[in-house]
C-alpha cells in the first residue's frame, strides 16, 4: 500500500515536469525559498530577536513586496538573503542551491556532508552576495564610493565577478548606464555631480550589470523626492519585467507596494503576519495588524480622510502559524 | 480684529549663493490663514513651501533674504521686526513643529526639562517657579498623549521612539500657548500607524486649543485629512488655492491635475508620473513655470505669468486657461472618472448613514 502511494506521487511529479509548460501559470518556478528564518542580535540587555521564524517563497519573474514599520525585521530578511548577515537558524535556497543556513543546521551538515559544509561556510563567511543576487540600497549617497567615477563604480561589480577585460567592462557599463536612462557622458563623472535620483540610477546600474536573477531593493526611494522616487520605481519595474528578473521590494510605503508588487508580505515584530497577492491583501486584509496598518493610510479624499475609522492594533495574533484563508492568502493565526 | 491671523502679501525670498548666483525660492505669494483653520501648503520639494514657513517664523538661514513683500501676524508687520520683537512673537504667538524631532531636540537634555525650558523662556515676568514648570511640562506631556509622563520626564531623546519624540517636540512647541502652529512635514519621518496617531493628535489640539495651522506637506492623503483650505505651490508661486473640497473635487490648474493623478492608488504596475523636471530656480522660467511640463500649455504660458482668476469666492487659480479668450480646458478624463467615483462613493455613504453628524461626534 505504502509503495503504491509513493509511485503515485512520482507519476504526478513526472507529469508536472513534462506538462509544466502547458500547465503554465499555476505551477510557477520557485526562485527563492526562505524557510523558518531566525536571527537574533546581541543587545545591551541580552539578545534581541529580530526575526522569529520567517518563511516565504519568491517565484521567478515576480515582484515580491515586504512591508512593515521600523523594527519589523524587513531589512534583516533582505540582508540575510544577500549574505550580509548569517541567520541564527533556518535556511535560504536559491533554486536548488542552499545559500544560507542557520548555525544548528550547519553543525548537522558538518557531520553529514563535510564537503558541502565547507563550501557553504566559505560562501557565508565571505560576506558576499550570491552572484545571482544583487542589492539596491536605501541611501544612494552612502552606498556609492565618492572617490570613484561611474565607470569604476559600476565596472567594479563586473570585476568582482571575474571579468578582467577592460573593453568588455567598458562595454558592459555603457550598456547598463543606458538601461537605467543615464547619458553616456556621465561615465567619467563622480557621485557628487549627480542628483539623488541619478545616484540611485547608478546604484541600480551597478546591481543589474551582472544580470542577477534576484534584485533586493531595500527602501530604494525613501531618501528621494516623491516624483523622483516614482521614476526610480518605474525603472525598477520596467527592468524587472524586461529581464524576467525577480525583485524583493522592501518598503514602508504601502501605496507604492500595492502598485508595483505581485504579492506582498506584511511583517510585524519579526514575523510575517499576512501574505497575499497585493490586490487581495488590500481588498481583504485579515490579520488585525494589517487591518490597522491599512486603515492608517490617509486617503487622498477630504470626505473619507476626515471620517475614516482608524483601527488600532492592540497586539495579539502573533502566535500560531500561517494558514491559508483563501487561495494564496496566508494569515498568521492560532490553529 | 480681522478674520485672518496671518496674511502674506507678495512675498519674495531669495538665496544668495556663491559665485554671485541667486536662487529665487519664493516668487511672490499671497495667502492668508484664517483664525482656527488649517491651511495646507502642498508642493514638491523645491517649490518654496518650507521657505515660506521659515520666513513667517523669521528663521531663514543667513544666505536667504526677504527681498520684498509683507507678512502680517494679527495685523503686525513681521518683516520689519528686529531680533527682540521677533522673540516676543516666536513661540508665544507662532510656533513650529519640525520634520525631524531627532534633530530639533537637544540630545543631552532630558525631554521633560526641554519642555520646562520652553515654558521658562516664554515666562517673561519670571513668575513661574521650578516646581510649577515641572508640573506644566508633565501636563503638556499628558496632553500630547505620552503614557507614564512622570517616568518619561527624565528620559533623553534617544530613549524614545520616533512617534514619542514627535509628541515631545509638539509639547515643546505648545508650551508657550501659541495661536498659530507651523507644521513642516511633521509626519514624513514616521511610520503610517504612528503618522495616523500624530495627525489625530493635531486634530484634537486644533479643536481644544482653537489653534490655527499652516501645514506644510507633500502628501495629499495628509492634506485631505487635515486641511480646511489648500494652497498648491509650484516653483515658488501659488498656482491654485481653495477650500479642500474645491481642490480635490474641482481642481483647475494643470499642475493640480497632475498631482492628483499621480497619487498611487490601486494596482497597475508602473506609477503615473509628471513628465519632466522642476525648473531650475536660479533661472526661473518666464510665464507659467509649469508650462514646459504641461500638455495644456498655450503660447502665452511661455510669455507671461498668469494672474489669478476667481473660480468661486474662495477658489482662485493662476492659469491662462481661465482667461475669457482661452479655449475651454478639461481635466484629464481618468482624473474626472476618479473624482466622479469618489463623489459617488460619498453620496452612497451619506445615503446609508443619513447625515453624518453623529459619526463626526463619535470620532
């Protein structure tokens, strides 16, 4: 009986492999699989848990939003995925490859698979992002080297992946600069000669020049003017769609997230409290925190903004696990 | 006494930069804040809205100067005041809530003491004793909604969250019981849930203390919630001014149309943006400054600055489109549909809830 069951699953698996293209959209390819990620930092009074069990998947070609207020752990998630922090426990997988693993799991791996353990430990200790993952940072002024011109700045990313041919680097930089909408004349200019929006474009050029499959944009526009920020968001959106790149868009501005993201995860105190397709999330918020968060957005309408009933989140609902309330809509709840 | 607590007439402010360059930040604005009302000043950064707020308070940086115009507070001309005179007005009559309280609070003084100091500074006779000041500060902290005020009194700013710091900054601004509050993007640095609380606090203070406010912001959601009247600024000038309903439901200036259309709402991938860039204020364009970015621009827009045309007794717009010889201009159809949908929603809401008076009182 048991044997029969196993065979059946194998059959289904083969069927999916063969018919994947035809079955199409329901069976999307998982690019990034984050599983039960935990991270604690040493604080002045003991350890502070920044993440307490975060799991989600990012599909390929998807723009995935993470929202939450300051201290919710959204930036920590981004930094673990990009290799800047190592997790206390849990795992991050890119495709079939494990790219980050918690200490306990690493210890187990040391015994069971020593070669794989050595490789992974080397990767994680290097503090470098996986070659397929690149980041765009919040403050373009702080994240660019003031003493490098655009050619060096953007070319350095190619250099780091092992390209040594100067002509090839120059060509790559030129193309990346054109892709982000900057004129070729800016190659030999320095960061201080650019406006905030242009600097963020340079940061994006540096990220996309290696053709990553996943871009992590951590509050890419919160340091910019609203109108300039909108242009940068549109640029990231267009690049993602043209190149079939996945994006993790970390932000606190819900209206932006709603607009550009396919799916959105809402984080609070180191947990994902709700995860759904963005329209679904905004139409039917379910977790009390999400409800409070959405009701706090001032509507651009004088009648309703002055009358809106604002829900206050009074804590609670942070235990249990993510349960599916409707197709693809996960809510943190008991039972 | 006139109806207006603040009257600004034809104000020009410019900055003198190095190399003899001049930035014309404010280029002739007229506005008035009526007693007990909230006037929102909206615009992109570089439109001159913050400079206007600072000019009223007399805290422009040294490189800036008011080149002409008048600012009258309760009929008293502020631009002619010397330092002493301004100190009398500043704080006790007009006060300011800054954008980032972390920069405006003293990092090495307890927050309660900073509020108490604000009381002492404005106690001209020196009649209020130390203990009384402390009690006053605690009372203010409670008024702005700081829980356990006694415990928080001795805390330094870094121990407080962003929202609590902003509450302290508001308490310090309120200490001398001002009549007019200038709020310069007071919630931009805060999370949305905290922003909603602080805006609620402003609403309550306005009601309880009969405050008038000049509310400077770029967020149209905040404007919709707070404002009684709205002035839209672009490139150092006011392009449209009116009651909040007039601006949101019957906007007239192409720039206001663009602003309202670019509010991200719903999903749809790319954001709608206003094409082009804000003009360089070292060399402001002749004529209507928005003309280069506007699809409604006419030849005259590039030649002469439009005067104000009255749409209603409370609604004025500076655009040649409303000159009697101009062709009839319509707002973009998408915006018209959006507004129609909102009005429809509003009508349905009123039908279902009858008159909404009870709800208001509840809130």
